[in-house]
C-alpha cells in the first residue's frame, strides 16, 4: 500500500475530518510538488469559512478553528493507536497548513519511524524539516532526501527538493541536473509546470534570465504585480457571466499557497488588475517576501479556489515581483 492509499484510510476515523483535510491539501493546488527555497512560513489566516471573500476581494483560507479541530481529532486518533500511520500523516499535514512547522516535523518524525521505507514520507519530512530550521536543507533534511532517493531514485518530489538543496548551496549546475531528473520522472502536468518554473528561477539566480529585485525582501509598497487578464475568444460561452475568477500569485519555488489573491467575476473581464501585500492570505507569506512568482487566472465553475475539471485557466511564465503590464490570457480548459 502506497503513501496516498495510507492517507486515504484515515477517512474511516472521521468523514468530516477527511473532507476538511482534502480542502486543506487542495489549497496547495498540487501538494507534494513543492520546493522549500524562498518559502515564507504560512500561518493560515483566521476567517469564518473555508473559503470566504474579504472586503478587498481577496480570499481567506480555512479558519484556525477548523484546522485546530482537525489537529485535535488527528491527535485523538494517534492516542488511540500510536501506530496509525494515516493519523500521523494527517496530523503532520494539518500542522503544516497552520504554519506550525516544528510540530509538523515532530509528527513526520514519528511517521518516518512507522514507515522507514516509504520514499514519499521521507521527502515530505525533509520538506517540512527544512522550513522549520530556517528554510535550509543542511543537515538532516538533506540526509532524509538522500534516504528517499536511495529507496526510490525516481521520486519526483525527492528529486525536486534535492535540486533546491543544490540551489541553496549555489551550485546551479547540480541543481539543474536534479530538476531535469525530476522532469523525467514526473508525469503530472502541474508538476512539470512547477519544474519548468524552477528551472526558470535558476536562470534568474545565475544571471541567465530576467533580473530579480535586489535582496530577498522588498517594501510592501514596491511589492506589487499589475497586468491585464482576459478570456480567450475560443472559450467564450464556456462559463456563465457570474462565474468566479481567481487571480493570484504563487512563488516559483516554495509553497504553492498564493501570496496574493484577488476574486472577481467573469463579467469583469477583460480586467486590469493589481496584486498587493494587502491581498496576502497570511502575513508571513506575501509578495514582499517573495522574489519571483507565477501569476494564475482561473475561472472556477464552482466558486472554489481548488482547481477542478472544466475550470478555465491561464498561467504566466515566472516573473519578478514588481512586474507591471503583465499580459495573461485564460486559454486552457482543465481536464
């Protein structure tokens, strides 16, 4: 039984808990395909719903109360059965979504003891542990990645994170080697896009690409992205005029959680937009704390931030925070 199947077994403990957990994972729009470099520690903002619009049109994630409830139930499951790997996995992921990376790492440590031969568990553990120790892969995170790839040399996340570890050490050539291996191992289109974005980021870091802003962090006033988004002519009529449009920026490397998110209607398009720090989902993961991002515009048929088949989407190439006049066409129907 693989790691995903073990996770799925957790629903036997609590259907409502599992459904909420699925929403949390979906907020990442591809959990498991993440690189830690440049990651700001996300602490999910308090709100009164799983996905509600704030006064400025930005979106808030699941409430702290909902996540705390998930942690309490997962903890109870581990107390009932200390060898329940599914419960430990849920606990680790829930803490991760709350930005409690030290607690998440401790849960992963237990999970890794229960499943020492699971390459995916070790890669996930390395990811969170690196964040908890200042976004660095030095030491145990790198050792975990080495163990992961020894078990499964084609583990896509392990390869992707190892590439990030080499990038941390400023070895762009080795980082690129591992990213290319990750590209060869990956089959999911979303992950392939993430790898391509990471390669583009390496070009920026090496100077072979668009210049990044000076320093790892800029002022909130300078941390803006502006542009124009429109719907491709070929997709007109594919969604009702009142369908929700999410326009957001997510880091090229690091968490896939948006660092700025705007909510509009399809009838608002074409639209000139500006993303700012005020649209951050959390104060610790914002545009001003990010170097390069990918901008996504998605028409959701269900008014849900989670991508779903039938949604219409457009994704930009990696761009530096501070970019103006970005052009983004929504031209793809998600399968």
